[in-house]
């Protein structure tokens, strides 16, 4: 039993497991942000554009329920026990998926742009020259000889 507990502890505190747990937590928080952006920002705009069109009650009745149709709403058809094809719910789910995909694309695209800007700033801040230890003149980092005094220089290793 002690060996099992030790193995489990070793597994649970490994970096990969902790990183995965943090990724899942961040993913859940990111999901709530995306869902809110879709529900609270984009869906009202889409409703305004479509004139408040709601696809929920778009359905085809295959067989009437206990009470005969026609049914005004999907809820009425379901309450009567009718067999229906609910293509309006499918359209809503498809539109919701497309909105979520669009929001994720826009967020990831902007995050990528910010990362590129940061990488460019870091690259610009990196030194491109070094000082010759013999004559103190400035020479390119990859130079093996000083252009001023022709002394042999060590080639600078790139930082990793």
C-alpha cells in the first residue's frame, strides 16, 4: 500500500499533470469568457440584424401527439407527445457554433499578433554586436576576427 501511495504521489505532482490541470482550469475560464462574448455581445447583434428571428420553433411534425396539431410552438408539440424533427434547434446550435468559432478565431488571432509584436521587440532588443577584448572596437556577434585589429575572437553562442 505504501508503494502505491508513493507512486500515486509521484504521478500527481509531476510537472505534466500539474500543467494539464492548470490548462483545464484556464480552458474552463476561457470557455466562460467566449460563451459570454457570444451570448451577451454577438447574439443580440445577430438578433438585431435578423429582426429577432428565433429558429427554436421551426420544426416538422412527423406524427401528432395525444392532441392533434397544428402546434404553435415546439413546446406545445412536445407537451402533446408529437414526434418532430427540430431543425430550428439544429440551426440555433449551428449558428451558436459558428459564433463561438468566430470569437475563438478573433481572440487567437489577436493573441498571436501580440505574441509576434513581443517577439519582434525582444529580437530588436537583443545585441547584434560585441566588443573586441583587445582593441575595444565594436564587431558583429558572429565575427571570428576583429576588423580593426584582426585579433581572433570567440564566436558568441546564441541565447536559448
